[in-house]
């Protein structure tokens, strides 16, 4: 078993994609996810509106190079700019995203991108990475070949449906999907150049109007400029195609969508619990987002970091702001010449740095545990700290996760006798974190 786990971890650390699921399980997982999603999504079921959309999807998906899957295409009647591609073939495009398309070819680009994620099996590849973090023993023993996989995922707290964490793709997966999407468009006789114009619109949403599309740009991390590989592929394929244009069918489709009323929003009872993380802190360059409770205040401490705490949670001291209730977070530089640090090495380096700033910090022996942080492997270290303003003790959680050439960290602090009150808030904040 140890050899199996070491082999799996070696593949991941060397950037190799790994997938523990069969194509049949892709279909099963996607089917269950689609059922859950459709309980909360308002779908456009009028074939007079959706017929043209379905025709474009079928034209793209009937490609002999793709895995043998049955794709189905749905329009979500929502202003949100988003899209979902469930394993096995379920494609759900939100009306808000469709309305940024200016012609048939840009609409084809939207659909081709989701088809490419499904065909490349990115969803279950992401799920496999998640399982390595949460259930390495189960992975070594082998995943169930029957529907027992659903019960196993449920026990691990892995959700399906629209909130499935395995639908948040990596940048490498985005690049792979983009390249395949361009080829699918060319094979179906759509102008590949339209993919470039669509990416430019997505980039504008990401940099100029990110609030319009928070879910899409988070789940589909795009570079601000088109990748050279995609540009070269478009150039290679673009020699014999007509320029993208809006056909009469496309214009009729968009007109029908514009006339379609949006569903009446359901009445939502406001969450008044004190531990609700209803506010969102967003990094200036959208590197990460973090939820926090209403009424807590944000104090920027560096270009990449901040303190979020209740109004009485921060007190000035000789060494700067002293957090007694709340969280501080930042990126910690772990660059080392000629080698890369593991998560454990980087975390230990951070703790040494923190102890240099506060000699009263004492790591609790054996209280360092593996956990999931924004769908990747992380570590939580428990530390006891002497309060500066009294002789009482504070409990500190240091939560870390590798992030490119740095270490993202969060330091949660609360008095020892109040920590049980704050712990649910801290756990929700950890779950809310999304790193790009």
C-alpha cells in the first residue's frame, strides 16, 4: 500500500494527470451531479428557443476523436455568467454567458470549451486529486466498482451538483480544454478565431468586471492574454474558414432569449447566525477570495495580506497590530535556489518565522494535521500563544497551502476560553477560501 501511495504522490508532484475512475463511473458521477443540479436550476425547456442551441452542441460533439459519451445540452435561465460541464456529458450553459456571444462561432466556442473539459475527463481527474488528499488509504485499496462510490464520497463530505469542487479546474486543464475546443470548432467548420474573441471577452470580465462573473472566472482560471499555444493553433487552423458571422438562426435565438422572462426569485430567509461568513474579501489581483462574517473589519497589512477581525479583535502593540480574535493571512516567500520545498518544509519555515516575531508561540506536539485547503493538500498546525495584554493563553491555528512559488497561510487566533465559540467561524472561513 505504501508503494502505491508513494507512486501516486510522485505522479502528482511531477505534474502528471491521474484518474482513478472509469469512463462508466464518469457517466454515473455526472448523472448524479446533473440530478442534484437540476433541483436548484431553472432550465429553458422550450425547444423553439433551445433547438438552435442543441444543434450547435450536437454538431461539435459528433466528433470521432472524442470518447464514446452521450452529450446533452441545457440552458440555465439565469443572468449569471457561468457554465458547468459534468463528467459523462452534461453541459449546462447559463443565459448570462450565452448573451456575451456575438455570433454562431462564439456560441460554438462556449459549448466546445465545456465539451473539451468533459472529453478530457477533467472533472474526475480533479476528484481523484481530492481523494488523494482526503482518503489515501481508500485509494490504495481501490475505488468501488459499483454505485458504492456515491456512499464513499458522501462519507468524505464531497458534494455533487453545482457546488461540486471537482468542477474547479486548474490552469493546465484550462489550457488543454482550450486547445481541444479550438480543434473541435475547426472540425465542425466553425471559425477558430472566434475562440480568441470569446477569451478576450472573458478576460475583460475577469479584469474589468470580475463581479459580473465570479463563479466562471474562478472555476475557469484564464490568463489575461491568450496562451501562445492557443494562438498558434488558431493560426494553423484558420487558413480556410470564413470569418465569424451572426446567422439568421443565431439572431433569432438571441432575440428569443431576450424575450424570455427570468424566473421569479425564491424568497430566501436571511442567515442571522453569528458564524455566517456572508462577506467576501478579494485579493486586488484576484489571487484568492475568502469569506468572513458580517461586522468584521478588514485591515490591509501588505500587498497580498490582511487582517480580518471583530472591532475589538485587534490591539496595537510594539510589534504592530496584535490580533486577539480573528485571522491574519498572506503569501510567504519560500523560494530556495535550485530546489523546491515540500508543504511540510515550507510550513516549518513559516512557523520559525512566526516564532521569531513572537517568542511566546508554542507548537502543540502532535497537533499538526493534513486537511483540504481550496481543494488541495494543506496543513493545520495548532499553537498556544501567551496573550500580550494579559496572562491568559490564546489558541492559534496556522493553516498553510502551497501556492505557486509561495506559501499561502492563515493564522486564526482566539482566547483559549472562547475558542470553541470561534472555531465554527474559522472552519467556515477555511472552507470558503478559493485560490486561483
